[in-house]
């Protein structure tokens, strides 16, 4: 496996982050101002922990971060971070309890990515499934007015995904951080101002 030792890789090592991906989140926050002190953040696809660490710095000791990933991590987190090994598609009772206890969340971030097969359409479909599941979690656990950040591999499902996001958020933006590798197909979508689920109109009963 090729190891990229670029500027951001080396910067992450110097600054004691487990991965270079933290700089993508920092760029997103600088552009859209999603974090504030005292906020509660849910980090999906958190391993190895760079995004949780970055979010924890932004929300400070009075804030809380709940990180979850199907993989475990050896990263040592500060006291305001709780990490749980979880499958987002098969969430345990313990994780659901943590969601209720720590949430609702001001910000939900998802850096989830599938294990790549090298087959473009398979990888795009798997990425899309993760993104839709992250959005489903957000509709339940995000505060009204909250923000949502999701990574997606560009493909045929993106248009439908963004269309759904636009029904849920006041504003939806796409963003490709400078710290993303140029050859990467990833793009981040940022939903600002969560409106809550649209009210269901009841069908009149037949007499």
C-alpha cells in the first residue's frame, strides 16, 4: 500500500493527529463556521480519531463529542470525547443510549467511507449507502438549526442525495478542501440550518 507523506501527512505527525483528515475538517469549519464552544458533536466514521480530536478542540471542555466507527482506535481522547466501536447500520442499545444521553447534537459530521474495491460503481454505491444512513441519523439526532457535514464519493446518486438534503436544511453547500488529495473523488456537502423533518399530512379516512 502506498503511503502518502505529503505536507498534510507530515503536519499531522508534528501536531499529534492520527490522520491528515483533520485539516479537511479545519478548512470546512474555517469556511462555514460550524463549531462553537460548548456544542455537542456526533462524529460518524470517527476512526482513527482526527475529526473527533479536531471537533473537541473547537467545542472546548464545556462541549462534548461522541465518536463512532466500525473499527476501533488506539487514539487517546480528551475527557470531552466518548468513542464507541459501532456499525452505523446495526446500532447497539448502548450506542442508542449514548445518542440520547449526549444528544441532541448541534453538529453531526460523517467522514465514513467504504472499504474500496477498486470498482468505481461499487465504491460509489457503498459510499452513497453510508451517506444516506448518516443523513437518516441526522434527521433524528440533530438539533433544529444544526449543521451536518458529510463526505461522499461523486457518482450518480449524488444529485438525489443533495436534493434530499435541500429539503432538510436552509442551505446546502459543496466543498473540496485543499487538503483533499487532488486525485480523490471525495467531496464534502455541508447542510446549514437544519429545519427538522417535514410534518406528515394525514390522509383523510374513507367514510
